[in-house]
C-alpha cells in the first residue's frame, strides 16, 4: 500500500509536469515584467524570454515545427525588428512623463476582472477533464504539417505571400519621407 | 495533462497583455502587449489541436492538424502586421517626436 502510494505520488509530479510549471512560471513572470519594465529595451528582452518559454511549451506538446518557427520568426525576426525601432528613436526612461495612478489601477482591475470572468466561465466548460497528448503524437512534425499545407491549405498559403508583398510595399511607402 | 492548465495559462497571458495595453502609454510597449495576446491565442490553439488529436486519433491520424496550421497562418499575418505597425510608429515619431499614445490625436491635423 505504501509503495503504491509513493508510486502514485511520483506519477502525480512527473517530469512533464515539472517542465510545464517551470515554463508557465517563466512565461507569466516575464510577461508581467514586459508590462512593468520602465525602459522599452528591457520590455523587448523580457518579451523574447516569454516567446522562448512559449516555444518550450510547443516542444513539450511535440509541436516541433511550430516551436522552431516561433523561435525563428517571433523571437528572432520580429523582436529584432522591435529592438531596431526602439534603438532608432532613443527613448529615455522618462518617455512616459505623466503617470496617472488611477489609470494604472483601472487597467489592472480591468485585466484582473477579465481573468476572473474567463476562469469562472471555465467552471462549466465542456472541455473540462479532457486531456492533451504531451511529448508524443506526430501531427506537429514537419512532414504532416507540410503535406496538409501544400494540399488542403495551398490557396491560403499562396495568398499569404501576396499579403507579405503588400505589407512590404506598405511599410516602404509609410516609412518613406 | 488536462486541458484546463493550458487554458488558464493562456487566459493569464492574454489578461496580462490586456492590462499592459490599458496601462502603458508607450506605443511600442502597447504593440508588444498585442503580440503577447496573439501568442496566448497561439498557445491555446496548439493545446486544443493536441486535445483533438487525442480524441480522434483512432478515426483519423491527422485530427487536429488544422489548429497548428492556423497558428502558422497567425504567425504569418503577425509578421506582416508588425512590419506595417512599426512603420506607422516610426512615422508617428518622426512627426510628433514622441511615441506617447496620448499625442496620437495630433496626427489628425
């Protein structure tokens, strides 16, 4: 009996659980630091940490392609773009001059209320108790995703290239003096 | 792993993003908080895709693959959105010499 109970205890807190809680704490903590950092450069760096934690979650769920794409596109390309823009316009720490305490309080309360409402709505959700498959399953591998992307989703894929072209043209047109 | 844990994690990240949009005045930080909300939704989509895979794995082996492709397309759209948005912020900084969103109403004249 004692042995079974001990086995149950180790089963309860497996390596996957520990990794999940570690990555979740990392993601939420660095997301809070994004919001409360004074300097925008530190916000960008903490947001990179958040994206790496989310990539870790993807890899934990064996969505390997999305994990790598998240690292390359978000933590790599988009955040470097943010960092360039922040450093381009030498923002000082006093770039937010007048801080209204009431607005900060109202924003925090509004965010907390939304959190409360959404978590409370989860109580009667239909998906409660359903499990997710961690660390196994091959739908996240690049083979299956590529097959689906180039057969079933080939039209949206090609349209997204037009979107990129128009975004590039738009960015150049807007950025031009 | 039950799905509720990932739902609560995604809700927490989303609400931190919303609170950041409401609190901060720096346009770049507001934009970063929007990216944070997008990533919370991406995480939830991947978790639900794995849930549907576990539910329908016996019937077809590619159940839940749509969710992961949606995440891929969200990333594509977010990259385009960031390039245009940052160009707009740079233009705003050039005109107003500030990225405070309270001064954004000066753009109209």
